[in-house]
């Protein structure tokens, strides 16, 4: 089976940020966005620096 990858868009990244601030679990966020909780985890690790100056 071929895996298909896609990037999170700005809206999804913003939602991930706010849902994390509201202490939603990675699995809950994944269910909302219909993607894997590991994708959410990788996105958070990859973009920890965003918005921090």
C-alpha cells in the first residue's frame, strides 16, 4: 500500500497550537484533524521555535 504524505497548512498548525494550549491529547488533536497522533507529535517537535522571538 502506498503511503501518502501531506503537510499541515497554516490553519491546521494554528489549531494544533491552540488545542495543545488547552491540554488536548495528541490523539484527540489527531482525531479532530483526521491524522495520526505521531504526525501531530512530529509537527510539534519540528516547529517548537515558531512564534518565539
